[in-house]
C-alpha cells in the first residue's frame, strides 16, 4: 500500500468522525428544544375545574360490567 492510500484512508476516517460528532451535537440540540417545547406545553395546561355542585358520592365507582 502506498503512502497516498494511507493518507486518504486517514483523512476519510477523520472526516467521518467529525461528521458523526456534528450529527450528535445537532441531535442533542434538537432533543433539548423538544424537551423545552414539551415542558412549555405541559405548563400551559390549565388546572382542571372542580365540580363543587355535585353530590359527594359521584365519581367514586366505576361500572366495569357495562
């Protein structure tokens, strides 16, 4: 194997490593943005209204035979 073949192989490996590092960095940024978006959406959910006019026995049992 000549010297230029070895040099080409080494530079190709270096380019692949750099490309993978950039791809991983972009993926991490995208995941961070997605996490921030999800957190903002969860925080934007209004609290559930309480049903104050309903009798106390409602909502305690689930009909599992229907």
